[in-house]
C-alpha cells in the first residue's frame, strides 16, 4: 500500500538530474557549498570525508559507498577533517568542467574521490514528497547493501560512466541519476519507520489506507466521511490525525494530488481537457480549468504549452 502511494508521488515528479563534476581531492581539503535552488547530492566513491550541516551540531562521517542528498539545497561543507578550513566552492571550481572533470584540489595527502551532482524539478511538479523530506538524507552504502543492492550497483555505474566518458555518457548519467533518486527514496523510507509528515502518514495503517484510496481513485467524488470510513476512523479523528501528520487537510491534499496528476497528463499525453478533468474528479471541464488555474496560476491550456507564470 505504501509503495503504491510512493510510486504515484514519484510518477508526478517531473525531474532531471546530472553530475556537476568529480572531485579528486587530497588532504587537507575543504569545500563550502552555498545554498542553491536545486537538490544536490554527493557520492563517496573512494576514501572518506566529513560533512557539516548547519542544523546538526556534529559532523557526519561519510565512507566509500555512501550517498548524501540535500533535497532543499541547504548550505553545507565537505572536508577531509573537522579542523580543516574550507574554501568556497566557487574558488575551487570556478566553472563546471567538461566531461565531469575531475577537479583536482588539496594538499597532496590522503585522497578522496567524490561525485557531486544535482536534481531539479519543474515548477509544476507535485512537491509533496520533497517537502516531506528533511534537510539532509544520508544513505550508508554498507548498511543498506543487503536490502537495496541495486542502489550500490547504480552508484558504481555512475562512477564508471563519469570516470570513463564516451559517446552517450551524458544521457546515461542523466538516467542513472534519476534512478538513483528513486532508490534513495526507497532506502530512506525503509530506514525511517517512525518518520513524521507525509512519510509517516503513508506508513500509518489507517491514514495509509485513506491515502492509498484517494491516490488509486482520484476521480471518485470523495467526501471527508468517505475517507474516514476507509481509514476506519471517526470523521473528526481522521481529519485531526491527517492534518496533524500531513500538515494539510484531507481535502486539500486530495486537491493537490488531483492537480499534480492533471499536470502530468497535460504534459505527457494528448488527451483533451474533458477527459483529464474526468480522471481527476471534475465533472465539468470549466470547473476543472478554474481549479487548475487557482492551483497553478495559469490555465491548463497555457500550462500544456509550457507557459508557466514566471512569478
């Protein structure tokens, strides 16, 4: 049930990813990375390093095979040891190198091979899953190897492609990075059985049933009491529990999910507005168009043409 909801959320995330560059750093080294508007990741291919995050009092040690994700582009510092003074990333890498580098930097000591990259999401993408993630996600390669072997394989493939670029490498890396994001989500959710927010609601037996139902049948004219019945809860307890866990009411979440599904259909199919409206729970294309514009700031026709409001 939880995986069905996760699959739905991932299917409406219009995402692209790539590798910035590969680092060939030797101790002592440190790189301070400023906040950005995209999600960033680092893969430790060889060696080890530390990472400092503003809201964490202690540095986190990363070993070969680990991957870290900053879903919201938070500022952070990568360095060989906690007593190293880091330099700004733009001083170490004044411009992104071709063919993924490598970027050579440091004092000639113990080496570390690190891949740095990013994910970006279209403005209209359903951001419910992203917003449910913490500032920092750390997946330990050795710890998850048995349960998620394909994540480790994907990391190795990315390392190989960026280390030996050839015709078509960029396209291969783009696809592998997108697969890696999905695998990171699976590994993270499995490792957080008591997570809060949307992830916690997905894992909750009662709230999860309601979420699965509205995801599976967004065209159904759901009422609050209908979803409460699916969850096996009273109307008031369901509404309060959902609001507390997810951060929005069940009907607000339903509307956002319908709009996300509609946006995906508009940009990936040639279906007419009437058909899309019906699949998203609207009996009238006019009512659907009004709801869509209220949610995205532009009508479905303009959205389909890619004319999102730049504001």
